[in-house]
């Protein structure tokens, strides 16, 4: 069976904080500046790093999460995202062998590297060691024989003498040193309560930081050796993930929407317009979501709740994903015309899907600042971080999921919503604890849970079908 060969590297580390993002983003930018088409990927559910990856490469940053999407979708999603690229760079998550809590290697960088049959380059924080670096690398190289640890990049090296000691130690390890980056002034990538500040909030500064990372990596790494390593990979025999095929399959399998109808909109009925929130306050979204909505028959139009006072003309459905509404609560609150438009759309029964930040935006208030008032709940910031994978089930039919639909998701926030669930909850969580979560009311589905729709494409199909029915009903009735 013939396959596809895409040159690829996985950038990993022994632990968080070693410099994976610095090296991965710098490599992406350096190779892109050299004229290569670079496909960026990130292991895990993180939304922020892919924004920097996209800035470095000019291609969408894409996630590879074996917990959210299943191990069997990792290679297909990779092949879809990397189609036409000269090189793919995959940034790992946490330490190389760290995955979902209590789930073995599931969702670890090591598992993704094995699924992609990709060489691993280990970024080691060498700031407090010399000869011991060889023992560390030896341990990581021998832990799992199926993981090919093909090279090391030494980070935070203190001096020429320090680098010489490190390289001497590594000579006997059998793992080549492919780069050494000096300790010193780092490119400015400021952090906040949930990690790096997203690109959308500091685009000019972020672009400058990415260029600085490219320069550091170009000066300290053997790009020719890294590219040769990336090109010496086996074929991937899996088929690329195809949003059109997934949407069609979801339509065929769907058991019925909330009103009992199934299937795509009839020919000639037009594409329902689904508005997707973006801008600095709503930066968290998986690229595959918009692709699935488009494949399912929608016209997807972005808008910015910080700037736009109206929803896009003809909006029949609304998706408000994750982000930082707590940071922009005064500005979001001041945009009263858009808040009223969102509430009006929700009152018509049109599908309104909100995840995390979107959930807060639909509430009555965030830290006392008025929001859309669609949900009878109020949000506030806390010191407590809620973080982790979740398993959930739809407890009743709604515009997003049929009753009994099981999904895996991820929570990541420092806010609390009171009350946390409505009379009709969005999901019944089953792991790691059992509780009801979120709100379903009319066409509204709002939850803290981030779900990757590539794992359950029926969610996109169902949303588009609901929006299409609403558009047809309005056409028959002569409009609102």
C-alpha cells in the first residue's frame, strides 16, 4: 500500500519549561524564512502556542490530541494539516512521556511521535548541569525503544566552556547534538493566568518575538542536519482526514436533530451563515471546526465582539469559542448593541454554541460587568485553576448533540459560573467526577467544555442542519 512521505520532526523535552516552544517556534520560523512551506502542529489541547506557530509559518496551527480525538485520528489529522508542506514541525507537551493523568502514554508526545513514526529532538535545559546531561539523555533514549530519540538541542547554555563540557559528555551517548542555544536575553513572550498572551492581543510584538526566535535558532542549530533528519522518515500509509467525507458520514449516521429532521439542507436552499467569534477576546478555536462547518454546508463568517456592533448580516447560527472575556470584560460590556443582537438571535431559537469564554459572554455578568444575559448565571474570576481532560454525555437531544452522544473534552479556566448548570444541562460529566455542567435552552448550548469536533463530526453537521432549518422557516414565513 502506497503512502505519503512528509518530512517531519517532533520537538520534545524532559519536562515543561525546558524551552520546547522557543525551539519549535524558532525552527518553524527559520525554515519558513528559508523558503520552505512549514506545517505547524502542537501535541495536546493547547490553543495559545498554535497561534505563535501560525505566525511563524503562515499556515494554521493544528493540534494533535490523542485523548480528545483518539489515537487512530492522529496520523490522518496530521496528513490533512500538513498536505503540500515541505516540512512539518510538531511541538510536544509537558515531558516527552507525560500524558493524560492515569492513562499511561495516552496523549503524550511519545505516543504521538510513535503514531507519526517521526524522529524526536529533545530540548534539554542545560543551565545547571554538564556531564549529567548525557545520563539524562541516555535515560530518555532507552525508556521506550519505539520512540526514536534522534538528536538533542541544548538550551540555556552559559558559555563556550559550558558548551564544550556538554558536547564532550554527549559524545559517548550516541545521540547527536543538533544545536546549542545560549542563556541570556530571551525573546519577549509575556504570560498571563492561562499561559502566554495570545498572538491576537499583541500581533506586532509577537511577530518581532518570532523573528528573534528564528534568529536565535538559526545561529545556534544545525538546520541542515535537522532537515536531513526530518526527510529520512518512513511513509505514512493512513488516509488524510477529509472534512467533506466526515461531514457526509455524520449526516448519514445522525439519528435526528432536535426536531426530528435529518440530513443536509435541500438543494437550492442556500448556505446558512454561521458567525464565529474571533478577535482578541475569543482566540481559542480548532482549525478543523470551521472546516467541518463549511463541509457540512455552512458559510462561515468571523466577527469580533470587541469591534463589531452587529452580527454578520444574515446570521442563522453562532459559535463563540474560548478565550479571555474576563480580561476584556469592560470592552465587551461597553458593546451594548452587539450584546443585544446576540440575545435577540438566541431568543429566536437559532443555534448558539458557546464554549468556556462563550459561556461567560452569554451570562448575565463577568465580575459585575453586564454581558449578553442569555443565561441566568453570573461569572467571576478566582485564584483556582480548573484544568484537565473530561468525559461527558449529552443527557437530552439539543442543537449540538443527540441524547447519549459521548464526547471527550478539556477544561481550562480560572473563572467560576454560578450556578454552574441549568435545569437542562449541556453535558453530564462522567470522568473524572460525575456532575452536570452547562446550559441548554432553546437553540443555546453553552458549556465550559472544549470539544474537538473532528472526534465527533456529527456536532458540526447537527449545528448546520439546525441553522439551515431556521433559514428555511424564515424564508417561508417571510422573515422576522
